[in-house]
């Protein structure tokens, strides 16, 4: 009997200790279930313009969703994004640091307006549901680039039931250009014009508006599976894109919640030279490296990744570089998984735009001139008409095999790999070294 009593007492002591430890961890904010969803959209504000039933961000929200709509198990702590947010808001004197309100809304991401909107014509298929809507980010005066896109890769999508395209631009103070855009819209019905003056400085805002437009007019209305964001100097191999989307849907779990791009940029240092186009001051970014991010020239967004990114953008101060901001800071804050395939977007084409192997295996690539753009189109067209062939004898990588329909020249496997940026970068480990800043303190150059 004494042995039984001792055993029961030990069990009671163990249970009491377990409860006390859990209470202690919760109070210190180290217990997993005590972690707050700092950037959750306020439901009363969010539901006014975005469909609440598509929200997948954050643990409390995911518990309210149907099982098939829940977010993937990708729940790393946002690490330095909160520090960047606090630092920037303090620097701008936007909030009282002692307030420690991480749920403060710093960007209005639900009130974008569009003076021209091609959603009715470009977000619906002739029959069935669209797989992809390509949103081409362009400037108001880039008439020739838009026309080049229409005459080349976009023309291959015109009569299909799986993809459409739109051009996203802002307003212009040039009355002649504005009139031309309006006439262009009436003729082609593929223009979305953000009701905001366009400039290089608002690229990040335009990209956030892209998410808002796609979610509000395409995703919620027509159930489009993917949004492909591209710049107007990017050529798209449409057959290869279709193969990539098919491969993603067949092989990747929770594919609608991911972002798909090319290799991740790791530990990229800020440009400190004043003459650089990408100059960033120590005050704006005091750390020696950026967080990891995907190249922004072209990337694919799953339909359920848009609201989490908008949620994060709502509480994360804007940064000048849209790829670093959206597919670096916001994707990390929203726990959006990043998938990479080295042929998804080629930034430096190495003058290979006439090479059948290059154009046949690549999905999208940046061009340096209208000549390269046309050269890319001619090579792609000849490849799919079997006028030229890729004679590469290099073995295909191991992965999920997906071929372009009706073409035997391209046997390159499409295989996306899940990447955890925190495993590689130094920023997440060093981000706290220059934080916090008092109003009397200044940033010291490294």
C-alpha cells in the first residue's frame, strides 16, 4: 500500500509540475500555443471587401475553416519581420513603441480603386474554370511593349480555356497617354488601371494592388487557381507554363497556398552607393543583408496565398523593392510556403533567346530588348511547330515528369522544391543586433 501511495504522489507532483511549466512558458510567450497572430486582418474591416471564407492565415483562423480549406503545416515564427516593422514605425514616429501594438494597421490594402477594369472579360473562360490569369505589370507609356505581348505569347492564350492575361498600370498626368490607354482598353479589353499616379516609386503598392484586384475580381468571383505576376519585358512559354501548373496541381499538397518562383536570393546586401538605382540608406535598412526572397520578375501565386499576403501587407510597412517586400517579408510573416524551380524565371538569358533548348525548357525569362522578345517568340513558335529541335543530350533531373502537349523536343522535368529561407540566410540571425532604436539614437554604419 505504501508503494502505491508513493506512486500516486509522484504522479500528482508530476502533473502539478507539468501545469506550472506550461503556465510559465505561456506567460513568457515561448509556448507554441501562446504565439499571437500579429498581422491578422481585422475581420470587420477585412470582410468589407474580401471574402472571409478564403482566409487561411494564422492558427485561430485555420481552426474555423473547413478541413479541406485549411492552410498547410508551415508555421515557423516570423522572426525578424516584427523587428523590421517596429523599427520602421519607430523611425517614422508612426506609433508609440511603448504601446507595442503589433496589430496596428499601417497600410490600407482593401480600398484600392480601378478607373479601368478588365475583370469581366479576362477573368472568365469560354468554358470551364481558368487555371491561370497572367497579370503583366506595366507603365502607362509602354504601349509598344503591351502590343508586343499581345502579338506574341498572349495571342497563344486568346482562344484557350485555361489562361487569360491583363495589364496592370497606374494613372498618368499626360493627357495624351491617358486617352491612348482608354482607347487601348476599349479595343483590347485587357487593361486594369489603378486609380493612382504611376511611377517607379509605387511598384510595391502596385504589386499589393495586384493581389487585391486578383482576389476581389478573379479569385472570389471565378475560382481561378493561379495568378502569374510578370513584368512587361518577360517572355512566357505558354505551353511550358501550362505543363508547370499541371505538375504543381498533381504533385504538390496544398498547392493553392504556395508561391512558385525561381531560385531564392540569399543574403543580398543593400546597395549603399548613392548613384545606384537600388540605393538604400542605412536609416531605411540598417542591417547588412536582406532576408531571403524570390526574384520578382515573374512568379506564380496560388489562389489561397493572396489573402495571407494581403494580411501581412496590412501591418508591414512598405519597402521600395516589391519582390523583397512581398515574397520576402510578407511571405515570411504570413507563413506562405515558397517553392522553386530553376526554369520558372530566368533573369539573365545569356543571349540564348534563339536557342531551342533554352526556350523549350524555360517557363519565363527576362528579355533585354524588343529584338530579344521577338527572337524568343520565333524560336518558341518554331519549336512547337517542330521546325527546330533541342538536341541536348544532358540527362533530365529527377522529379515529376511533365511534358508540353504535342511536342517531343522538350523532355525537361518540372520539379518544384520547397525552400525554407531561414536555413540559409544570416539576416534572421542578425536582425536584432541594431534594435531597438530610441528617438535620440542614430544608426551607425557598419
